[in-house]
C-alpha cells in the first residue's frame, strides 16, 4: 500500500546528479517518477518514467496535471537544467529563453501542480538545484542568472508554503563529475587539474555528494529547515576561487 509520503518526482534523472538523487530516493523506499527526454538508466520496480521536454510549457503543464491527478506526490526535485555558456557578446535572448524555460518556468509549473496535494496533507518537500556559479563565473551570464532565479523562487515560495508544512530548499553544487563535466574536463587533463587545484578539498565532487545533501533536505525529519541554499562545492564558495 502506497503511503502518502512515498511518491517523489525528479526531473532530469537520466544521468548525473538527478540519477543519483533518484537512486537515493528509491533506496529510501519511495516511488520515483522521473521526467526527462531520455529513459533513466535505473532498473527498479518503483521507478516510473514520463518522456518530457520541459521547454514545452503547455506539454509540461498537461503532464504535471496528469501526474498530480494520478499520484500522491509529496516530494519534488527540480534538477533538470540547461546551460548556454559564452561571453556577454555571444549571449542571445533565444538562449536565455531556453535556459529559463527549463530552470525556472518548468519548475514553477511543477510546483503549482503538486503543492495543492501537499497543502491538503500538510506535508511536502521541494528541492531545486542551483549552482555555485551564482556567486560569479565568467562566460555564464545566462546560466548564473537563471540559477540565481532558482534561489529567489525558493526563498519566496518557502514563505508562502511554510504554514502548510511544506519546505522548499536549494542545493548549489560546485564542480561535479557528471558525464557532461567529464567530457569537458577529461580525467588526467590539465583543464581538469586546474579545477581541482581551485577547490579547497582538492577533488571534484561526485553525484552521490549532492544526493546525500538532497536526502537531508527531503527527509521527513527536516521539517524545520526551509528557504535555505546549501553550497556543496568542496569549499569553493568561501575560498574566492571560481573553480566550479
């Protein structure tokens, strides 16, 4: 019998951080619904995948309503992201619209779809993934702006939702050894070593490092923590370096 707190939605769970969070949630006994373009690599009896293009606002609105009607979602992880790196001169409104659609617009639609049931249950956990880049990083004007919006959304909505027992927190990762990072910073390369040298802990993070922090925020026992942003970055956020 599915309990009221057992269903979690995770966006962007086909690999990397999202996959690690989905695995951790499954290990905790929850049913996990994943939304992304590609099927998850996870094989588990309690995972359910919906193919989704989160830049398609109307399709995302319809899918989130369908899921909300069928499942008692009490946990939402907005992990799906997009980046359009480049200097100021190369930044375009089209790229900004694309990045904002995934990082902010889709997140808002999902929150609007799932919070009514959370409010009725007087319980909910919402977590969004931002980035250390919000503290400043060259060639990331679009990405950092969107990820700063993630934090602003959480700080605002945490106040609106707190009375109903719903928490809304943010994790801001530094450099993490996802497939995307590894492709751009191959193991053993000088580029990767420069990043490692900029991190006080002298290592790149692993997806499990982010998943461990996520499970803290998503725990039923973490009901007195909301509106917070946790930098999981090996110390880069306080070192003044720009290694993430």
